[in-house]
């Protein structure tokens, strides 16, 4: 409880009470108690009404959790959306509910929105634009979108951040990061799932989304990668009207990806657009290492000529060259029936802090590899394969790094979208040419020489710095200033218990001393009387009795 009381600053106490009340409202009072929020808020003078917590008991815990996140707003919706991509941590029922999360919200009061927009644009919307529509096209929890027309007649969409939303989000992020740190310290069983890293990922993602100019920079980076590929369309950005709280982009008019009837009515070729969409995302991942991380149907439009337009670049992912090499190693291990290579990649992804039963892991991987042995790469279901990988990780309590979890979610989403357009679509078949090209480049003499040279430079730097590091160590030793720091996190709860026990012993000693002193006073004549007894002695006995009662009740409450 000490850790939670420490994080409860005055500015965050009200928000924590609201979060706890929403969880209770949605039938998650047990979670509130287990986290210690109810007791901490009670000590701070904020009572929670838990009497009606059972009203929603008919709903499953995943659905209760999803509804609570939706009501709590953008920070918790983003947390749920990121968790929806963590099949290595959560089971199918939880993933299914979290994938239903949406960030829609009621429109902002137009007067408040216009005041902020006028300050950002330097003039009223009607002055800056030839036409401005007060009715939003869409309203989400962070921003809402309006239609407008530039003076030259170009149709645009104007995304405006909700006034004051950053204050709520920053308060939520402070609470989330501190609670994640407390949970990681106090509950060793969840440490392999890296709650602190998850909280930081949520914080990074939300802070990028709060900066609407950042979304436009992402769009232009991806547009540059497809500059010579005319079947992929990225909206143009109008920087003269764009800033952290507002951005203006070209309006895309096409068939939304979820409009199946509209696709057929427009005469589009489903197979071609499925192939082009998959090829575009795979190019972003394999070649560029920078990709649209939320390619769901709402962010895709299909245009004449089977062109594809991507919109909304608030959520992007990055894949380092090392990660791409690891993915290639995993694919090679599957094709060549090499469980050791697959196990090596999975253990590398899980990290050194995760508990590991190597024998059981090797056995599961052997079964996993056998399942795909002899199946041509072009016939593999990439979504099923990645789902099996995450099932193995979850079964061994191994967690994926955040960037890989996001990448796997993108692949699974993309394969589902492709098969919705074309039942004969195979993601692995589309990936095969790019994988072959990447493998070919990986083993080219020039690439091998480059990686060898980098390794030699790193080794040379290590050897070159060794004398300096040894000299520094010896100087420190001569001065007697060598320090060894051991941080045993599991001892923190023990220390807290010892501290509480010492406090109770101290109170017991004070009570005993008060009883002895009062007994002595009772034997001394003279002085004020109360009920015919020495007043000071009687007051001492009453105080000792109240102290003993408090000590007894506090012990029962802790039990």
C-alpha cells in the first residue's frame, strides 16, 4: 500500500477515483480491491460505492473490461488496442473483445473547437477556407475531422485535436506508468510480461497521436517510399495550415474497404487490390522498416484503376534490420525443419528475464515445426502460423517485444483483410518474392563483407577501450571507492512487512508503558479526582485501552 499511496499526488487522486469507480461500475470491483485502490482512496477520504458491482456479473470479464476501457477514454482505449495485439499475453476471448474497442466519442462543442482552431490557423475557418463544415465527418476520443475546401477548390479534411484532452491523457499516463512499475515490483509472476514496457509503449503512441503534425510527417515519409508506385495513394499534406493541434490533408474519395457491395459496383478487381495492398505493407516492413501499423478497413480506400489509398498515419511501426534478420531466420527454420533455429529466435525475442523450461519449449517447437514441414511456403497461412507462435510463447509465459507484437498484429489483420476480398488470397505467397529477395541480399558478398566489417569495428572498439577501462577500475580500487550494488526487488514486500511489524511493536511498548505508569499514579494520593479515582491514572488506562483496541482492529483489517 505504501507504493500506491506514494504515487497518489493531489493532482491525480481525483482521476484515480474516477478510474476505480468506472471499474466498479462495470463489475470489476475485485480488480479494484486486488490493486489496493479502494483502501488507498478510503484513507484519502474518497469512498467508492461497491454495492452495485454485481449488476453486470452476467457479462464475461473480458467484455466488462472492454466496456470499462471505452468509458475511461483515449488512454485506456489505446492500452486496450495495444493489448489486442498481444496474443502472446492474452487468450482468444480477451483478444476478441479488445479488438472491438473503438475510440469514437461525442462531437466537441463547436464553439470551443472553433476558438482553438482559430488560434491555430490565425483566422476563423471561414476566412482560411473557401468552405468549412461545422458538422464533423468523424469524432474520435483524441480528435475530430471536418470537411473543408481550400481557396483553389481542393477538397481537404481538417483534423482538430479535442480542447484540453492532453491534460487528461497526461494524468492517465502518469498513473499508468507508476502502477505498472508497482505491479512489476510486487508481482514477480507478471514481470516476464513487461508491464512497464507496455505502459511506456502506450505513452509513446499516445504522445505521438497528440501531435497531429507527427501524423503528417509519417504520411510524407511513406509517400516518399511509394513515389514511383502510382497504384498506392497517400494523401497530400498542406503544411501551411498544419501544427500540433490541427492538420489539413487531401480528402480521399473512394470506396471504403469495408463496403463490399461498393467494391463490386465500382468494377474493382478484388484479387488485384488484395495483392497490391499486401505488397504495399510488406514493402514497408521488409524494405523500409517503417510501416502503417493500423491497416484496418476503415483506413483504406479503393480508387479507380484498382489503386489503394492509405489514410490515418497516427499509428506507425518500425522494424530494425536486426528484427528483419530474425524474422528471416524464423522463416528459414520453418522451411528447413530446423527447430533449434526457431527456438533461438523465440528465446531471443522473449529476453533473458523470462522463466524458461528449455526441454518443454524444444518439444513444443518440434511439434510446431513438424506441423508445417513439407508445406510449400506459398501455401502457408501466415496468420495461423504467427498465431501458433504466440500460443507457444503464451504457454511458456514468454512475452514478445512490443515492436514484434505490433508487426504480428499487422500481418494477421492484413491476411484477414486480403481473404475478405479474395478467398484464395495467401499472405505467405505474396511475401515469398520479397523474402527471396531479402534472403538473396542477406547472403550477397557485399552484404556479408559489410556485416563482417561492422563486427570487426565493434570488436576493435571494445579491445581499444579495454586498457582505459582497466586503468579506471584500478584507480578506483586504489582509492577504495569500488561499490557493488545489489538490488533484490523481491525483498521490498518483506521490508514493508518488517516496517509494519516494528511500528506495531513500538505502539505495544507505548501501551504497556502507559499501563504501568497509570498503575503507579493510581497508588499515589492527592491530585484531581474523577469518579473517585485519580484522574491522570484513569485517563492513562482509557488511552491504553483505546490503543489496544486500535492495534487489534488494525491487525484484523490487514489479515
